[in-house]
DNA sequence: CCCGGATCTGACAACGTTGTCCAGGCTCTA
DNA sequence: TAGAGCCTGGACAACGTTGTCAGATCCGGG
């Protein structure tokens, strides 16, 4: 139909030129500069017939400029399309008004709200947010964090992938505000903001026990990850409190990719001592477990760590131990700026409480 | 129990000091500098007993330095904890090796993968990603974009909130690579990468019609938003193609917050000419509509624009018109770097195809 | 013994901004 | 009308890096 629009048959991608009224570039932007260069304050000053510093004053809204002069300068700015070069400004002033955020994976629904919360606080302090994903790789975390330090971010919010952060010591010493989030810093003292992973997991498992379960499975991440280890500890504590010996076949650690989670879940459901309930160590695990349970004939109870969207619409609704990602991010960012203020000096670890949200799946009775 | 750990009773936040072995700050970091200052190449040069430029050479891996000299310099670098100041470097070199991403809301599950994809491409080109959320506010979008330009990002990926981007003209002229995403640029010519919103919506609605529906509702965002307008246009086209006159009461525009979506949905379900199917204009709308439909006694068909997690686990599974957020982000970022290469000069609009994923809710027959 | 060339090193300017400081012109008062 | 004081504007250095260029050093060969 649309004969005039080229369509790539294989990919279905449609491309149309957008050149309706491409503004032709002027032969030369402004006097004395190479093509593509931007005007500087010097150019503006020349055009307005004033001194360099006067332009600086106008740009920064400093007092001591006649309205008439200001008008002339403003005119020159608009005419040339001048925009202050913040790199130079940073170099001169020493503060960049930007903070860095190193997280694990921006695409993970847990980090979206967290990142947004950090950004919101940064914005309130007039700072921009630079962020990068470590992909759970310690080397990449370090590379990123140091690159951010080279940019001279004022502060750093880090969701650690590694467990040794001594590489940050020179930075801390140099005054880079730093807050660790979700997992504590390794081998250095630093502020950190965590969820109460241990308590949350313990409560979640205790909830299952309270509903009559004794054979409860645990599927979680590698215990070298702090959150995973803490949640496992919570699971064990709850079982021990109830006097239930844990069988090895009930625990699956270091497993997060869907296929392996599926296999792990299936194994603990069909093993010699089959579980009647599963505690899922994080949202990715929970999702896969839901899929597996949906295929089962008998009803298996489930409590997941981390809330998931639409959990309440499933049949049954998914009971979860929820963390407040936004609150964590907000807390961390606020601490960071308090470090920069000087209001905060002693590194602390704060743990935010989790919340058990009962929706049905965690209240199912055991069915053998 | 934990009598030694202070717990705020109201918020449940637990705070413990992290000062186990706080490294005491040295009286003075390095000679001739204020406290808190970082060592510079000059300091390194002095300590290593070499010239400034030699340090620069070592830091940047330039040739022409004796192994012995290099060793001495490297030693001084490690001893002082030197880290190159990229602000100064940027000022000198003109390129920042960073790109900016202005999106609507990082917390929206659609933008997480998109952002991540952009970041991944940036990383492949050795660039960092600075991003900010416009919160759908045109002023904030402009403020952000210009702040990024002041930082002299090499390029800009923008998910527009406003519809007039002439404020970017000086930047484009100055050579800032720019790609608009998800919605086209307003009043300027620029590269843009979009989903085929019109075609996707048309297909989705046609799908409902093919299953026997004639009274089909549409709930979407304000038509001033390009995607919303296009999807509405797709809805109308499908209806017209089928010869079905659309009643005003079937359409609800400019409605995205849960309460109003709920009201809108309820109204079109109970009105004088009640719909038997609903087309939801975006993921937020879809989620709310699912909730409303779950409360209904009769089965109402649903097709949503944008995929949502767990959509396949609901009863019935949710049929959606899916966009590939990651592909969009990847495409946009790649175009951006091609602009920087010089490989790409003419602004184009590319439209990525959408995919109809049938899961059940869109295949329900009409029930009056 | 000296010279040419290759190799290594460092002095210096420049990037664009801001802080400091001083000059010149104005107003106000005695 | 002269002097004090204020207001405005500009010259200059500095921020930490890199590019340019020239000087220093070392080698072998004539």
C-alpha cells in the first residue's frame, strides 16, 4: 500500500527521511572559530562589547551589572546560541554537581524505582545522575566506579557486585561521598543502606511454618552475594526456631536463570522428601517458580522475596516479603548529600524493614 | 532481643555504626595542597622526579617512555592514589565520551530495558551514560537536555515530553548528536526511532474485531502525546476498515492514573452501549483495566499496548501489542554513534514493527 | 673525536571558566 | 568644588590536562 515508504522485509523496520526543512548550516558560526565549535564567553563578550567577566556575571546571575549591559550581553548570548561549558566550570570550581550510581542492571524492575528515587534527591540538590550497570561483575563495577571518580562526581551510590572495595580508599580520602546500597561494602568502612534481608526472610518462612508447613524449599542466589546469604540465614533461623531440621535437597543456591530455577523447583517438588512450600529468594526466582507451580496438580505454597507487579491478580495472589526500593534509594541519596554537607561523618549501616504482604499463595495449607 | 542495636520504633529502621577500623585521615595528603584535594599530575611528576608531560604519557599509555621511568611514575601514582581528572581532560580534548539520556520515568518498566540497551551501546563505544527523568514535563525535559549539553555530552537520546524542540537548534548546529526515541522531535529535523504505534494499535483492534467484537473501547493517554495519538488513529482506522462507527462514549483520552482509568473502564462497560472489548493504550492502563475486568461477571476481551510481566500467567493470559524496548534503545544509540562517526548525516525516522502476542484475553468472544 | 640521527624528556601554551583585585566613573555630602 | 564611598566593568591568574616543539642524551659510524 504505502508504496513510497521503504520497508525492510526481513526486519519490518520502516525508514523515512526526516529532511523536510533541514536548516542549512551557516558558513561560519561566529568570528574566529573553527566550524562546529561553540561560542565561548569571550565571543559573547566581543559581540556585546563588554569584558569577559561581565558575561560570566550575567550568565551566573551575579550582581553588579547594569540592566542595560545585561540586556546587551543577553542579546549576544541568544544570537550566538552560547551555552556555558560546564567542563571548564567544574575544573575551576572543583564541584561537578553530579553523582554516580553503579547498579547491577537497570533493566531489573527493582532498580528502576531505586534509580528514580536517587535521581529525584539529586535533582533536589541540583545534581545530575550518571549511572551504569555492573552486570553483577566485580571488575566492571570497579571500572565504572573509577570512571565516575575520574569524572569527579561529588558522590557515589554503589550497589556492590564485588566484595572488596579497597580500591575506593583514595577516593574516600579525597572526599568523594559514598553510600553502598542493598549490600554492604567489602573491606572498607562506608555508609550503607540495606533491607533487613535476614529478618524479612525469617518472617516469610515463619509465615509458611505458621500455616502448617514443615518441608519448605529455598531457592536463592549465590551466597557470596550478601543479600542471598542473609536471606538464606533467615530461612535457616526460622526453620531452627521451629525445630525443623533442614534437608539439603530443599535448598538450591546460586541459581537464578529461569531454566535452572525451574529444574531446581521441580526437583524439590518431586524428590524423596517433597516440599509443600517454597521460599523464593528474589523476584526473578519468584516469577519462574510461579510458572512451575502453575503446572503442578497439587497446591504448593509460595512466599517470594521482593514484590512483583500484578502479584495480586494471579490465582492465588502471591504472598511476598516486599522491600521498598524507592525508600532505599531515597535514604541512600539523602545520606550521600548529608555527607557532602558535612552533617554526616561516621559511617553507619542502616537497615530498612521489609513488609510481608499476604495475598494467598503463602497461606495455602500443606498438601501432600 | 538485640538490645545493642538501636531501632527506630516508628519506622523500624535499624542503625548500627560501621566504624570498625575507620582509617584515620592523614594530616596532609600530599605536599602543597589543601586538605581533601586530590593529587595532580604535577604532584606525581614531582614525586617521581620527572616532567609533567612524562606523567601524562604514562597515564595515557603513550609511547616514548623508558620502562624504568614508567615504573617510577607508576609507583608515584599508586603511592599518591592519583586519578586523572577527566574534567580537565575534557576541557582540553573537546570530547567527553559521555552521552545523555532524557526519558520520562526511569521507574517505568518500559524504560528500564531501553535505558540499559542505550547504556550497553555507549559502553561498547567507551562512553558513559548520564540520564534523567522528565516526568512528562516539557520544561523539565528542556532543562535536563540543556544541562546535559552544558556538560558537553557528545550526544543526546531524548524521549520527548514536549512538542517543540527548537531550543536544541544551537546544540545540533554545534555538533551534538541527537536521536529522538519513542516520539518524534517537534519543529526540528532530527533522527528518530519509533515503534509503529499506528500499525500496532490497528492490528490489535483488528484482532478484536476478527474475534467478533464490534463495541470496542479505547483508553489512552492525552492525544498531545504522539504515541497516544498514533494509537488512537490506529484504533479508528481498524474500526473504520471494519465499517464500525465509533461512539464517543467508547473512547477515553488523557487518562492514565489508576483511579480515572478505573472509572473510565467502568463507565464504558455499563454505559448505554456497553463495550465487549477494551483496547488499552499503554501498560499502565492495561494493568488497571485488568483489575477492573477481574471484578466483572461477564468476560470482556482485552488487548493492551506494551507487554507486561507475568501477562501469560494471568487467567486469561493478556494479549498485547508488544514493543521491543531494548531494540528501540539499541537502534537509537547506534544511530547516535553513527552520527558521531560521520557515517550518518541525513535525519531519518525509523519505525520498528510491533508484535501481537496472543495469550487469551484478546481472543475471548463478545459476551453481552 | 665529532657528528647525524634516533630516542626520550620537559617547558610552555592552550582549553573556557571563575575568583581576585584594581581602575574609573558616578553620586552624595560638607 | 573637593573628597569619600559606591557601583560597574575588566585584566589577570588559576584550575589540571594535552599538543607542540625543542632540548638533552645516547648510539654508532666516519
